[in-house]
C-alpha cells in the first residue's frame, strides 16, 4: 500500500500545527501560512484540512486571529488516525474473498495489513515532530564549517 500525496500533505500540515502549538498557546496557523510554509497547493490543502476537521483532528476559528489548530496534543494524535481520516482503513487488498486456493495469500495480506496498522497506531505526531527537529539539527550541524 502506498500512501497518496494527500496523506503526505496532511502529515506536513499537522506537523506545522504541532510546531505552532509549541510556539504559542493557541497554536493556530492560517491555510495561507501553512500552504506557503510547506509548499502545498492552497486548494488541495483546503480540502485536506476540511477532512481533518471533519475527522476531529483539527479545529478552526474564523476571523483575523483565526486559523487551524490541533484538536488534541501532538502526543494524542496517531499517524494511523491521520491515515484513516485521509485514506480510509489500512488494507493491502480489497475485502472480497476469492477461491480457497488464494486464502493463504489473503491471510498473509491481512497479517501484513495488521502489522502496518500497528506501526501507524504506535507513532504519533509528537514522535514525527521530535524526529523532524532532530533531523534538522543534525543537518545544521553537518553544514557547519570549521577552520
């Protein structure tokens, strides 16, 4: 199973909100700001954020100080929830059953789907955020020149 660009953009937007939640109490960002920061097409981001709001992962506020914010802390939002809201349930195969000789293959696919779902449930936005900060720090350190 490959995840779509929609899922990648959703995770990028949510990581931007996770970062914003550390910088300011409300932690909100406008669509325009997120689209510019993450280089996500505005109209596509608009659709993604509507889905995330409907899924209960973000909230929005209108007005001059409005924008989107995480509905829960980054540690409480799993990557699995994001994927399910954006893509639907994780499955390697279509749900229909076939002939008995294919059953062993379908059981394998089911086992693989369960493993992937477990990894998605175990990882949170907090995990991804911490990893992104650590990676950025390592890259900055690698770019330093010493004479």
